[in-house]
C-alpha cells in the first residue's frame, strides 16, 4: 500500500500504456491516496471517484451550469482556499477552515455575493478551458510533465532522432521515403486489393478488411503469406483485434479464395526476396548500426520471427534476441535458438551482451533499451502513439548518444507510403518527433489521404490550445512552500522516502 501511495504522489502521464489501462491505473492510485485523506477524491458518493464521469468534466465534454450540480462537484471534496479566492470566500461563509474537505451544507448558505461570484466563475472560460477543466481534484493531485517539457526546462538533456531515409540524402533501395518493390510484392498487393474489394461488395461491414490486409502485406512477405494462409484455412487470424468481425464474415467465396491463393503464390514463389530484409542488412552492416546496437520492431510476430531467423542465418556469429510473447522469446546464436524468459533478454541488453533485438510491440511497454543506439521500424502501425512508444525504448535517460537513428521501412507506391508521407511531414523536429501527431488514426482517415491531412491539421490546431496540466505545473520546477508536486530533484533514496512519507 505504501509503495502504491508513493507512486501515486507523482504520476507521470505519458504514452507508455494504452490509454484505458493508464486511466484505470491512475484512478487506482488516487483511490489509494484517498484512504484516510478524503481531500483527494472525496467521500462516498463523490463524482470524482468515477472516472467515466470525471473524464467528461476534465475534457470539457460535460460543463455543468445548474447551481445544484456544480455545488455538488465542489463540496466533495472541497478545494483548499489557496487554490482560488472563491474557495477562501466559500470557507469563510460556511465557517470551514482548511482542515476540512467536505461540507453537507447547502449552497443557499453562501453569501449572495459569493454565490454570484461562483456562478460567474463556473460560466467563464479561461485559456479556452472550462471551470472544472481548470479546477478538479485529479489535476490537483496528478503531475504531468512529459519528457519534452522537462527537456525544454533544461532538466533533461535533449536526445535527437535522425530519421532515415530522408529526402535530403539518397539511399540505395529507396525511392523517396519508400522502398523499391519487386514483381512478387506487386502481384500480392494487387491481389489483396481485389480480395478486399470482393469481400466489401458482399458485406459492407467488412470495411476493416482492406486496412487489415494491406498492413499485414506491407509488413513483410512472411506476414502477408501467413495471413493469406490462415484466412484460407480457418478464416481467422492469430491475436487480431478484428477476430469477432472476421468470424461474422463466414466462409469466403471461390473468387475470394482465388485471390488469397494468388497472394500465397506470389509471396512463396522460388527466388522471391523481401526488399525489406536487404535494407535492414544494409543499415546494420554498411551504416554501422549493428555496432551501435539496434532494435527492430514489427507489429506482427510472423514478421519479427522471420527477421530474426534470416539475420541469424546471415550473421551467425552474432547473438540475436527475439522479444515476443511470454512463450515466444529467446536467443539465436550459432545457428540455434533457445527460449528464455523476457527478463533474461532485458538483462542481456542492459549488460551489452546482445547488440540486436527483434521485437514485437510487446516490447513497447516497460522495456528500457537505452544501451542501444538505433531503431528500425520494419513496419509502421498507423498509430503514432505506438511509434512514439517504440522510439521511447531507446530515446530515454541513460542514452549515451546525443541523437539516435530511426529507420522507417514502407514499400513504394502503397497505402503504407501514402500514410507515412503525411505523418513524416509532421516529424521534422528531431527532438520532439511525434509532438504534433494524434495518438490514434482512425481507419476512415486512411481511406482518404486528403481527409487524413485535414484531420492531422485539425489535431495540431487543437493541441496549440491550453492544457490544464501545463498551465498548472509547467511554470516552475523549483520547490516552493514545501509543495511536493513542484519538486524536480531529490538527492538520495532517503530523501525520497522522507518526503513521500510526510503526513498530509
């Protein structure tokens, strides 16, 4: 309980976990803090204890104007008088000092001028934010400082990201930002488009199928081949979020199956080679990335496993880690593969005994790889927050290089390249690579690249607006008036324990 409470006192919200999990964890920690300290979330019946309702207030979706409604939100828990003069006036009117954090007195007990002043404040927006966006207990007890903010404040050294390929420097295998394809890929890609068009004709609800198929084929030959094979055999895909939708499609028609067979034939043809592997090998050997340490990321285990196997074959003297699911991780070395627990891979990377890690997005969370200096995205999820999580594995405290390198592989003249081209226009700041991208891109945006461009522009405009956390916590990082949430540095473990175990 004590460890959870310590953690809760300085929750750093970032993009390390999916947002729903992150919200649940935050409220769990706040509930721990609330034990014996009901000024955090309030007493029984407090709206702030219910994340589904509290989030609507914090985002401005819910903006109460009825006096009985907003009084109920304010009285449980009652904010401290120092937060705003209106709370000082409320406490004076009701005869409540700062040691009390709840009142069951009605709003009619307030002085008339206090009620009018409160109504004006609740109705007014400041910096584009509603009253309860600026004033709420979650904001009061949660500190948000992203790495970019700490870098701007000079508390962390900036680590740049050099993105490859760049339009300024020509590289073999590339046409602009896209990889040259070959006949095998082109045939499979066309067959995938025809297949998804047929499925969509007989089932309008199957709009997800096109993006699913194109992402998997654009991941690698291995992923495209296994996807077509699984659909032919079972009609389902392993570990896919669309399992329910796929099960509703029923069996595929003869024409649909013919296109799936065309995909398999194209990608398994003798002599068919995947251009992505040649690019990976070039950067590892010719660009020196193997010596700097490298992690290769993929959305799909089929792709990650294929890359690991091929690299083990071409680099037999290297120890290569495959970081996948709990039962699919291990080391390739000397032509052999041995399964190990993922903790052993983390230890090997930390001790610099393995220079090359091939990983699925299972490694996006809770894995520190600052001993590696380069990253290859062998495929690109159409999800900027996932990309940010990937680069965050090496762009972190303890990284020895002033800038890290990131290679993004997409096939030329594909939907993958179109999406990446739009995203890369916003990835020009080498220190805040993903700062102007939304967390998630909807499937509908992918269907229309111009619509994607408009949505990205709308997001950037919204992001320029004020953020309640930034307004509250970014003005200073120096301790003041013994306020724990403003502390930026502690000197030892003893200092941490002493500060975090002080009574409220």
